[in-house]
C-alpha cells in the first residue's frame, strides 16, 4: 500500500479548470489504486508552520537535546505533523507549484519547513507536477510566449533540482495552456489533459 500526498499551492476559487484536473487525477488514482492512502495539504488555506527564527531555535535545541519551552514544544509538534506526512508518502502531486514564473510563497515556506529536517528521500519515491494556466497567445506575441515558457521552465527546473537534491528524482511534469480560449478549444484541451492524467494515474 502506498501513500499519495497532494500538495495544492493554488486557490481553488481562482482556477476552476485546474481544480477540475486535480480532482480528475485523484479520482483516476483512487480507481487504479483503491488500497492506497491519500493525504491532502491545501497551502492556500492550511496554517503551514513558518520556518522563522523561533522555529530554527527550537529545532536547534532539539538537535542538541536542550530543554524546550512549552511554546517551542508546540512549534515542534506542528512541524513534526507536516514532516511526518511528507516522509510517510512515497508519491507526491504538486498542483500549480509555479505561479508568475516562480514558486509561490506558501510552497517555498512549506518546502523550507520540510527540507530543514530532511536528510534524504528514498530513491523509489516519485512526483507529478500538474500545471495549468488560462493564458492565451496570438502569433504576434510569439516572443512574449517564448519568454514566458522559458521562465516557467526555469521555475520547474528549480523545483525539480531542489527535490532531486534530496533524492526525489522521478519527476513528471504535465503543463496545459490556453484554458481561457473559446469553449470548444478549452473543452478539447481539458479532455486531452484528462486522458493524459488517467494514463499517469494508472501507472503512478
């Protein structure tokens, strides 16, 4: 039995299409792997513990086995809850981890929190990066589209390198554009992406 950790780094209210694709993948995954466990963290709503000076001091005291205040114990309990979920999982779904060409603050904060105590991930773990945007481009804007695509790829490479440094190297990216096109085009894009997600979920 495996555990899938779904990390949502976007607001559902702002991207209905992406939420639809996310739910499609989870449904397909549940059908393909009925015995697996699914854990979900919505970083836009959940109160992610912050890796600030107080948290770092508590972690340092714990490492050197020094006495902790009640406040520091509470901080470490919150940290351990999030860390345990991450370590328990052997499959990860990162939903929209790239926004405005960079990692959103909530995801960067989450990864900092996890990696601060992470030694190395098991080599068998794997991740899927699902990205969908409603941007549309005209031929005359090809230069700007190429520039955007290049910057998005930089953000994606940063996320992959960050996780691969800790052993998570089996990383798949599915990126879909043009969800704000006319209804027919948008529906075709969604159906195509859903087919791909079903195939990925079956083999994930």
